[in-house]
C-alpha cells in the first residue's frame, strides 16, 4: 500500500510531519508525556483521570515491555492537520475559554486566559490527536498500532463535547483515505460505554465507513440523529456483566467484519465499561476488559486486517493498570509485538510503501 503521490489530476495535500518515517526498531505504540493534563488541580474537577496515559506507560516500562527508545513519540497536530476535518470556524471557537470549559466540562476554565487554556488543556488534546493520526499510518505499515491516548469519539467536525475537543478518529481515517493507496474502507468498532456520536455524525453519509457501536443506551449523549450512521448497533442496559457482554462483543465484532471487509479497523477501547465507573453504568470486570480487547484483536489478526486502537474513556484510577494489563496480554497472546502479524493475513501481503508527506519522500517495505 503506497502513500498517494501528488499529481496534477489528484488533490495536493499540505505537508504534515505526522506521516514521517518511523524507525523499524520502534514498536507501533504512540505516546508523549504532553498527553497528561495537570494544571493547578483544575483537572480534578472532571471525573476523567487526566494523567492515566502516563501511568499506562509507567506500568508497561515496569514490565519491561517498552522503553523510551522503542516507542513512538507523538507529535502535536497542527492547525493545517486539523483543517483536514475541522472547519476554521470551529477551531476559532476554541480560542474562547468558555467554549473549552463547556467541551471539557471543567467550568472554572472559563475564567482563565485562553493562551493558558490552549497550552495546558488543548495542546495535550492536540498531541493525542496527532498520535492517533500517526498510529493510523503505523497500523497499515505494521499490522497494528496503539495510541495510548485519543479516542475523542464525541467530537465531530464542527462540534465538541464530553471532554472531546478534536475529532481524532475521523482525522485518522480521512488521512488514510486521502494519502494511502489501498485504504478505501474502514470499520470503527466503538466499545466505549458511551455512544460515539462524533465520528457517527462525520461519517453519516459515507458508505466507506462501517460503524459498530456497543454502548449503554441510558447515558450521555443519546444522539438519535447520529445513531443513523451506525450499521451495527448494540444497546446495553444498566449493569451488563461479563458473560453477556463478551458474548455480544464476539458475536457483533465477527459479524461486522464478516459483513464488510475493511482495509483498516479503528478500535475505540474505552475502559469506562468497568464495574463502578461513575459514568459508564456497566459492570464489566478488569478480566472482562482484557478479554474484550483480545477478542477484537484476534478477529483482526485472523483476517489480516490492520487495527488501530485508541484508549478513549475510563473514569477510575485503576483503569491505567487495566489498559497496561490488556496490552501485555495482547503481546502474550501473539496478537501484537514485532512478529504478531507473521503467518496470517498480512504476511502474504508484502507491499512497497512510498511516503509523501507533502514534500519529503522516503521508501519502506512493510509486511
């Protein structure tokens, strides 16, 4: 699969550093310390653990699965990158602290100068967004990729909400559609406890994107208009437990991938399904979350379909440990890692990938 060349009869793309070459020695795990939001304790006013991403990395280092040298450092998405999906009007609105306070659900932000809000709140979210876009390209090249952040599934091209200011899922897919040859169909498997109304609004009339969404239908956002984009809708009740949940995950993940074979899977792996989560309203155990992720990655591997995972919601301190445990389990099961795609699906597809970021050009061979 080669990155699309700029010809006179094709769209000319802006230069982006997000599609730069990554050394083959790096695992396709994307992170930057700037993901974490810390600002005078204001981040504690939202139930989201705004430092969970760094904790995931800490746990993975402790288990000697990763080092600072073998993971990919995320880059902040620039305004040009964001304009691939977002309107200038929407990005301009983010220069008002009141708007950001509303989107992030942290009311005191409205009293702070916007340059401070940009630096302490929106820059981390833009860096996570850049990480998701980078992980999309890496997934195609390596067969899998994990952005330890991202998954802002409530944000659409012109509206944010639910702590989601940038539409990273939409952006990752649009970048792939526009820049990478052979990527023309995507499946979103959204297993966060909340409906993913942002990407649903963005892809409402786009038949190239198949959306499976499995969520607690009693909670935010309850976006009926966005539900029209869901091709496989699985609505859960309060307190759904492991047995029923995992059965539905396997049935519908397999069903979605059998119905339409995509070129890329974007997996929104929210951990707010955990029992006791203050917002999710479901009752899934830590072991259930680990098994859920294994089911989705196994379905992708069996079909030889590249998969990009983002971590999305999760509102308890222990979710970072669960995410790390799940990643370690995926490695132990042979579903990720340096040789994870060998022997199945992608091993028969040795492709020559020509990268064009807009000016620079380099060549790679991917398996």
